[in-house]
């Protein structure tokens, strides 16, 4: 579920004094600060992006806000490798609906059936499947079993394996 839906549910249940937009803003500010302080990028991601960008047009399709996507991409100067970014802010329905990935494919000018999505969440795997795309899952956030049950085409335990598969 999107952050907005989670916060709406929280507000219904707990009735905090702050309005929804303020809570969303506070969460985003804390997340940006954490990203800047910790720079939490999984080992192998930078190398994978660099390798794939030499051969394929790349896009980011994320349930996060654009501000968060931009912060993550700035960490290792990764923005230059991506032709576009698509956020849940850009679509009507967030993951597991296919909207994010379909819009990314459209912006890249690539048919969805010719796209390959690298995902680490169950809702992302479901969204990519619903978009008719090939899904390579990385078991770093969710267990391989859950990603497989969600419908990933192949599951990896490291990013180098994904690069080797796509480039060979």
C-alpha cells in the first residue's frame, strides 16, 4: 500500500492532531535525512546500473515520492544512467497495480512485453507481472519464497548475477 493509504488508515485509527499532508511531509523529511546520513545502497547496485546502462534504456519505477527517488539516485551519481523516473505520484494506482511500470515503458518508448523489471518487493513483482513484463527479483528485502510466490520469473541473491544473466 502507498504511504498515503497507510497514513490515512493510521489517522482513522489513532486520530493524531496533525493533518495528513503534515504527517506525510514529516515522514519524507526524516527519510531524506536518513538517506543522506546512511546512504543505504545495496552492494552491487551501482555496478549493475553502470553495466546495464551501456546496453539498455533504463528507468526507475518506484512507489516512493520523486524527492526520495532523487535522493537515492544522487547518492552514487546514478541519475545520469536513467532516461526517466516514475513515482507513485505520477499514477492513479500504486503497486501492485501495473501503472508505474506501464508509464515507465511508455516514457522509454519500449513495449511492456520487451521490458525487464528488477524488483525486491512482492507488490513490485505483482505490478510488473500485471504489466506483462519479465520480472527478475532480488531477495534482499523479501525472502526468495515470497518473491517466487508473487510471480517473479527468476530470483537472485546478488546484483552481479542479474547483470550476468541480462548481458550474456
